[in-house]
C-alpha cells in the first residue's frame, strides 16, 4: 500500500474555479442535453433518449451489432444487452442470426422501431436549436470543429485525422 500524496490544502480547493473547467462545462452541457432529449422522447414517444438513440443508430446503419453499440456508447456489453432486451420486448427491434456465421447476431428494427427512429432527429435538432439559440452558423461550425479536434486528440475514431479536424471550415 502506498502512502497518499500530500493532502491538498483548503486554499487549493477553494481557489480552483470548477465552473471554468472545460471538462465540467462539457459534462454539464452533455447532461443538460441528455435530460432535455429524454424529457421530449419520453413525452412524445414513450421511450428514453438512450433507447431512441439506439434505435436511430441501428436505423442509420452505423451500429448493427451489440458490440458496436457498446463501443459507441462507452458502456459494457451486458448493459447494451439489457437495453436491446427491453427494445426487443417492446417490439421495436429484433435480433437476426447470420446465416454465414451463426455467432454473428445483427440488429434490425421493426416497422414501429423504424418509425420511432425516424422521429429522433427532430427531437435532437429541437433540443440543439434551443441550446444553441443566439449562436451564428459560423459559431456552431466552429464549436463542432473544436469538438471534433478534441475527439481526434483523444484517439476516438471519428474518421478524421488531426490535420483534417483542424482544417474544418465554419460550414461543417
């Protein structure tokens, strides 16, 4: 067992401006956005924002396997399995075993699941329009460009190189 490093003094804690931390601000924005999307998706569709987002990801073709969803959302396979189980039980998606490789199980939406997935972009855009009220299109483009660069710096697979992310113009 190692000795703890020096205990911070109360001054160090009180001097740290938590509200000015980029990490804190990003976390608060994500939390606020998620809560607003959840409120709308529950009210309009009767599903959580996470369930709606999963339906959208399957419908878009970005994630057709449970493992892809787990990677995309940064959660473990058992949590994704539980989410898929709930969506399957509600009749919104099905699991389809591959004929070529029986170990592979693809996800497919039912007509009702596809209908819900098709309504998610309006919810996403409505919440974002509200949160980005007063921003110019150029500011929104710049914000997106900076966020892409953060993802590239983190090693996230965004399909962008570091150079490409820094060269995005304000129309992105």
